[in-house]
């Protein structure tokens, strides 16, 4: 899987490149500015672009704007946005239209190599990777919701992992259960929340997010 | 009432006229001279009546008397009002001189000597008349061109007239020495040509003066207009007289024009006197204790100068300011477009009037208005001073808050680019190491623990950095930042953000802190079950409202958090209000102007 990295901290950029290379990714380019990023994406058409949210020159929203530009002009390129903070508002903005080929993770997540590389792959394969912090913030907002109260604790775990963008297989691995069991939980959750079941992972993410936002 | 003493700033009045040699300070002396002038004028008629004159002559004589009276009367008014301005005395003198000149004619006198002197005498009067026109309104000649014109007219009227008489061959000419009609005629023509040349310059000058004048100044220029007309009529007379006998009608026009000049002067002085009744109106207005903001309007009405403005003297800043405390610069240039009158109360400088220079011509009015406004001006000065100090205070509060803001931003940036990045890179290294120890469960476990510990440190560092400065506000705007705040609040928050575009950073940061602090207060004290946060922009104001359904009774004075928020909001000229009745929730509302 071909990856481009835009990150202005040298330590982190080199670390990321090494981490991905050691895990069978093809790091075709690294850079530290939004312009270079767009150039590299145009030239290499990678599967995933990993973008630091704070990029020069102002370190304000250049990263997000670059991510949005890539999604608009290169819809086949997955974008994984990394940040020291995850902001619910930004996540909602990024997921506004689709949950396809998009990821938004805390930088800390890079320390769990397996989890992180899975997330990158998911984004590259057309899925999504939403930071658990975002999901818990969303769930926090629905704390006193009677519908959510009907969901069992196990189902709630499944719901959270599903909202992060994981596939049934991913959820099953994570919870150490069979995919069949996961599917059963999901059907139950959708029934309880009154959502229509979709087998498409990212549609499913959007449906869950929409429910959590409402 | 404290006495106010106006001073004149900037333009030093140049060419203050020198006084006549005689002492003319006594009012009764002036009255006596003028009564004499008025009383003797009818003698002009008496001599004709004795002569058994015709009706046509009567009209001429009545006009002739009117000329004398108009000069004496208006001269008296001017002289009595402003003894230091010799224009009044000059006018009275011209009136008396006129009468005397017209008495030196047959049949009152028949001696050729007196008649010849009379001829000369009347021409000297003409010179005096032109001098008055040039000297208006100051009473003296201040400009080089005025002096030059006066000298030319004098030469034409006196020395050339004497020269002419030396050659004029006529029986009633007592001065004839060499009777040569041709020479006399040449001199006469020269005199008339010189006059006509002077007349052109005079009319042009008067026209320019009128055109250049500001509207308030034009009100005082009526005598100049009358003077211009008179010069034209007299020129016509001079031309016609050379070739044929002057028609009576033209003579009457000339006499009427002569009368018009002092009459116009009298009118403009009476008008000024009427203006002084506006001082009485001003007194009444000031007794009603007008708000300082209405003071400039009242003074402007009293002085009939719509362009009038006030500048208040702020002693500790050693500068002038308007009522809002904004600095005002007094121009010291004498370009003549604005004039400044300084007003002192009890020897303390209080304010400056910035007005049209023409008001200088109505110095008494200016003095009276300044004196009347004294106390009210003092009050307004205090207000201006207060505002200036408030402005300074507000500016310093803004500076302090902004300096703190910049410092926090710098700290956050340093943390982000330094410690946080390094720790993330370190945790990445640990993660990589961990994968390399796949077959050493103990080391792998230890590495995992270290990695998780590092993750917690990063989490704490992140919270710390966020508390120092919400970088997300700067980076992504208020709406995004508030979304997270609402999500992280320990109770349900209904958030509505209605902003079309980004606002200035300090407004966004203030609103962010306002919501953040309010939500923290609600969580800590309110025992609320729900909060609504509304952020909207309307009418060039950012409005932030946080309402909870808790127990209310929040104290705005003891809560340093609320006080700090109020400081932030007020530093941006906004208002923070808190409603917190016992038992009915708390509502915090901030309105921040934001164009």
C-alpha cells in the first residue's frame, strides 16, 4: 500500500516512515508543507495520505484544508488526519459527506503499531478510522438517552468499535469473539436504535454517527 | 459665576491700527461730537431755502443731508462700541467733513478762496471715503496693497487737485497762478484715469474678498458690497462728468450709494448686537444644565457658527480632547480657515473653541459666549477628562489581556512543537521496539507498560496545553472548538452556533473562555440537568448566552471566574450580564461589538 506522509516534525515524520516501511507499506514520499503534499499526491496517487493537522506556514488549519483538497480532487486517495488534539467539531466536518477513505486519529495512536497500521490500511481500503475519543465524546452527549440505555454494555462496546470504522472482522478480533457473534450484536443494536442495517462499513459508520449526533 | 477670560491663540492679529492722536476715550465727548454732526447737517438745506431752491434741488439736498447723518450716526455707534477701532471715529469725521464741504459753496460763501478750498475739501473727503473702505473692518490699513491704493488715491485727490487748480482758468478759482486751460484739462484727465484704474482694482479686491469668505464671514461683509457698488457708481460719475453735465439721477444714485456704506456698517453692527441677545438665550439654556454633549450645539447656535467645535483641555495629559476623550489637535497654523479661542475659568485653562475666523470680528459676542459657558464647560471638561482616563484604562486592560494571550499562545505552541512531538515520537519508538520483542513476553510487557504510561503523560500534557490556550479556536474557529467543549461537559449541552464566518481571534477566544468557564461553573455549582449554549452574530455584535436549569443564586462578585470573564468581555467594549435568581437557573449573556 502506497503512503505519503506530511508532518513538520522531523522526528515524527521519520519515525512514521520507518514504522510504516517496517510493516509492508510503501512510503512513496514524505514532506512538511501542504503544497508539497498536494504535489506528491498528484504525482504518486498513493492509497493513503497521512496528514498532520498543523502544518506550516501558520500551523492553524493548513492540514485540514489540504485534507479537504485531496478528498475533493483525488477521491481515490484515503486521507488520515493526525493531530495532538481531536476535535469533535472537526470530525463532524470531515465526515459531513462521507465516511469513505477518511481517518482522524490522535497522534498518540502511532504507539500501538498494530492498531495504527490496521487503521491506515482501513482508510486505504476505503473505510474509516475515527479516534475512540471522538466516539466517546459523541456518546457522552447522548448519556441520558433512553434509546442508548436499552443497549447492553457488550453491545455498546461493539457500537463504539463500529463507529470507529472497524469491520466486523476487526471488531471480532478486538473483542476476541466470532464474527457471527459480532453480527448478532450489530443486528440487535440497529434494532434497538431503530436504524436500518447496512452491510457497507462506511454507510454503517455514518448511520451510527448520525444517530449519535442527533 | 466665574469670570472667563478668552485669549487668542495662534494667529497674532497683525497690524493693530494706531490710534488717532486725540484722546477719544470719553463717551460724552463722542456724544457731543455726534450731536454736533447731526445738528449741523441741515444747515446744508437752510442755505438753499434762503436761496429759494427748486424741487429737484430739494431731493439732492435731502440726500446730501442724509449722507452726513448716515456717516455720523453709524460712526457714533461703531465708535461708542469699539473706541479702540478708529473706523467709528473716521466715519463721524467723514460725516462732519461732508457737511463742512457742502457749506463751503455759494450762497453760504461767495469768496473765491473759500469756494476753491471747498472744492479741494470735497476731494479730500473722497479720499477719506476710499480709506474707510480699505480700512474696513479693522480701522487701519494692514496690507501693502491697501496702503499703495490709499497713497495713489491721495495723490490724485490732493496734490494733483492743487496742481490742477494752479492752471485752472476760472473766475472762482482763487489758486490760479498760470491760467492754462490745456494743462488743467490734461491734469483733470490724468486724475480721472488714475481713479478709474484704482476703481478696477478696488472692485476686484472686494469681489475676491466676498468670494473667498466663509458663509459666517459674508454676513459681516455687507459694507464691502455697498462699497463696491459705490465705487462703480462714482466711476460712472467721473466718466460722465468729464464729457457733459451729470444727470441729476446719477447724482442721486451716487449720494444714495454713499449713504449705503455707513448704513450697511450700521446694519452689520446692529446684527451683531442682535446676536448678543443670543447670549441671553444661551444663559437660559445653560441654566437648564444641559448635558455636556449639548454644549457645543448651544454655543454653536449662540455664535451662529455651525462649524464650531469644542476641545477640552486635559491638564495631566497636556493635550486637548473631545467629549469622548479622543485626542484633538489644535492647528496653530494661521491659514485662516479656522480660528481658536481659549477659554479660562478662574485662571484655569478649560477649553478651546474652534470656530470660523470671522467670529473675530464679533469679539464681544465671542467674549460674552465664552464667559456664559464657563461653568458648563468646566463640567464638560471633567467628563472629557474622565472619558480619556477610562479610554486609557480600557486600552491598558486590553494590552494586559492581549499580552497574556500572546504569551499563552506561545507557551502552547512551544509545548506542541516541543515536548508533545518528542513524546509522541518516543512512544512511536517504544511501539516499534515492542514489535521487535515479539518472542520475549516479559520485555514486551514492560515496554507496553512504559508506552501506556507515556500515553497517560501525553494525555495530561494535552489537557495542560489546552488549558493554556485553546489552539483549536485559532486554528478552526469558534464553532469547532465549542463542539468539543459541549461534548466534554459533564452534563448535556444543547449547542447552537450561528456564525457565517470567522470572527477576530480575540472575540473568538473571549467567547470560548466565556462558554468554557460558564460550563465549568454550571458543573461545579448549579446542580443543573441541562445547559443551552447559544452563540450568534447579529447587528455587528457577537452574542453568547449560556443558560442552565440549576438552582441559580450565582454571585457575580465573589466568583472570580465570572469577574475574569467580565474583564475579558469589557476589554472588548462588550457587556456581560448575569441573571441568577434563587431557584430559577442562571443565565449568562455577553454582547461584544464586533464589526
